[in-house]
């Protein structure tokens, strides 16, 4: 069985999720396309890197990502660092001939994302951007129904991503609230997951008309680089600094095939946790999904008997996408980890079978262009057409 050596850059929340996926993927999908080997992990200090290596099962650790990117033993570079570092690491990794999986959002904006896309294309390496939620089996099932024409021509898409971890003004100013590190706020951090759903399920977004809001203009400065996602609060004695990104956005969208829709995201919605949803209406039926009930797809077909018409629940399991690798009875329940395991499986398959995997840097670039258009639209209070050459 082929083994691929992974060099992971960053040992925080996503470091843990991706390491779990490397360990778990062959247990779920056997024979695995290749066995991921956790070779080297990088973090910014010796202490962080050493701890991450022990905790996440890597053989080696480093504090300089450049050494790992240029290590001939490494096959795959996994970028799980804050957003402002993605481009430099990915471009260097492409030049070194490594296959790359990079966390979302791909970059700080479309211009930077294009440089990353050019670098991987020039190098001929495999590339993926980690919008893992589309690999939830219920979301992949929605895609299957749409491709089979089960809901007919799509009329509309409504997508939300609502969380509440930053609703408290004492939730600190981590890297996610700083434009120079994050690029944007709720838009880049969570709204892009919905944009990925919209493009995956419906088609290309051509026009946007948006509003953005920053509800909490300053926050206590967080100590340390890792974002505690509001689980550690600032105190009255902690100095505050300005937030220069959006807390919330809502946009209308138009799609290339004629559908219309809305996309919104906020991290200030008390009571909402990982409320990542879509509802799609077609000429012959509707589909609805909420990640907080991730084993379920709500379906309604126009030819359902009149006395049984209404949404009903399909619980995903062995008969559905990725069912062969997951649990043997519907509704045993998958978690966040399984979405990352499936992502790893598809990425490794693209490497060993030499195929194109999606979402890749091209998708990441298009999503950045849509995010840029959303910010521009909000600033100018008008419809903005996403650059034509991207479609
Ligand atoms: P985090 O704050 O938990 O961890 C980031 C880690 O990277 C920290 O340990 C930090 O010390 C390290 N780091 C920073 N600069 C570095 C450098 N130059 N070299 C090596 N290590 C460095 O952040 P988290 O939540 O893991 O986010 C990382 C990326 O993953 C972000 O782009 C974020 O948007 C994305 N993300 C994606 C999720 C998804 O569902 N797909 C979920 C959470 C985050
Ligand atoms: C914080 O909003 C966060 O960790 C995002 O960065 C992820 O992309 C999302 O999936 C979960 O929430």
C-alpha cells in the first residue's frame, strides 16, 4: 500500500481535525487510495510544535515551514494556519512540487488567490481547498438529486451560516477579527462555506447585492496566536483594539442559470451554533439541510401523493454518497471528523489516480472573487457583477 508523507503547517483547531482525518481515513475507506503518514508538523514555537507532534501523532516537528516545504521526504503540504499565511506557504510548496491541501478561505482576496492558482497550475501538483461541509453525505445527496433532475430546474437558493461565539463583546480580538490576517470577518470565515454550497449545488454566482455590519467595533486583545473562538474571555483590565472586519453580511445573489437567492452569515446570533443551512426550491421539488442535523436531508417532491405532500426526512447511511465507508445503519450519526475523513479520502484519491478534485484552488479563487464583490457591493450600496473572466 502506497504511503504519502504529510507535512502539516499549523497545529491548532484544524491541525487536530486534519490529523484525525489522516489517522481515520484508512479505517473508513479500505483499501485506502494511499495511507497518510503524519511525518512533520510545524508551529511557531518549539513548545507548540513539540506538543502538537506528540498530541497529533507526527514523527517530527519544526518551527520553520520552509524546511518542511523543501524536505524531499514530504509528498503533501497541509496548510492549517491563519489565512494571511496561506499564499506564501502554498506558492513555495507548489514550487517544491508538493501536493497541497489548504484551509479556507484560500486567500485574503481574489488577487492573492489567483497567484496561488497560477503557482499550482504551473507546478502541475494536485490542490484542494478545504470546504469540507460539501462532503457531508446529506449535502452530497442533495447534489445527486439535483443532477438526476429530481427537483427540476432550480429557482432559488437560501443559505445561512449563523454562530454566536463572537456575540459577547468580551470574546477577544483574535486573528479572525483582523483584516490583515483574516481578509474579512464572518464573510470569509463562514460565509464562504455557504458560497461553496451555492456554487456546488446551483451554479456560478454572477451578481451580488450586499450589506455588511460590524456590531462590536472593539474587543479585548487576545494573548497568544491560537483563536479560542470566544471560549476564553477578555477581562475589564485587558486593553481593547478596533475590529476592522464585518461581523455580519447578507447578500442577494443571481446565478448563471437564472436562479436567484440569498446568502447570509453572522457570528453574533445568540442561540445559533453551527447553523449552516440551505433551502433550494426547484420546479419539481425542494431540498433543505441544516448542519446541526447533519445526517438528515429534508425533501419534498411535486409528485408525492397529495395527502402526503410536505417535507420528509431522508437519514443518510449506506445507500447514500460515501455510505460504503461510513457507518452501517442510517442515523448512527456522523460528526465533523467524518467530513474531514471524506475530504482526505477524495484528496488522496485525486493524487493516486491523477484526477482533478473539487473544490480546488480554482474554486477557492472564484469564491474569493465573489467575496470581494460582496464587500464592494456593500461599500457602494449597489449590485456588483462578479468579474466576467472568472465564469
Ligand atoms: P487556530 O488559531 O486554532 O490555529 C492556528 C495555528 O497555526 C496555531 O497553532 C498557530 O500558532 C499556528 N501558526 C500561525 N502561524 C504559523 C506559521 N507561520 N507557521 C506555523 N504555524 C503557524 O486556527 P484554526 O481554527 O485551526 O484555523 C486555521 C485555518 O483553518 C484558517 O484558515 C481557518 O479559516 C480554517 N478553518 C477551517 C475550518 C473548516 O471547517 N474548514 C474550521 C476552522 C478553521
Ligand atoms: C469559526 O467561525 C469557525 O471555526 C470557522 O473558521 C470554520 O470555517 C467553521 O467551519 C466553524 O467555525
